[in-house]
């Protein structure tokens, strides 16, 4: 490793845990991202396919309030292990 990288790593490791977590998240995100144009194009294509399926009667949209409520329940259950055991 380059000396600069060693110096950076040494400085980062001296940061408080929370700040190191932020740096780790940013670095991980930077590795997982693809080219923006490709991602946008893929989402546009996915949206077009979903609209076509709804219009063809092959699927139906779900109200965002229902999705939010279900996500809240999932998060609450994940946050409370005793609730998972009793279900």
C-alpha cells in the first residue's frame, strides 16, 4: 500500500466508532454504485414494464400507505426480538 493510504487508514482508525461507521458506509456505497446513466435507464425500463403490467391487468398497484404500514411493522418486529419469537 502507498504510504499515503497507510497514513489515511491510521487517521481513520483513530476516529470514534460512529465516524468510522460513516466512512465505512460511504466507501461501501461508492463500491456498489454503478454508472448513474445505467442505473437510471434500468429504473426507467422497470417503471415502463410495471406500468404495462398494471394496464394489462397482470398486476395491481399497492397504496403507499399500505406499504409504509407493512414496512413499519417489519422494522418494529426486527427491533424487538421478543416479538419475533412470539410472532
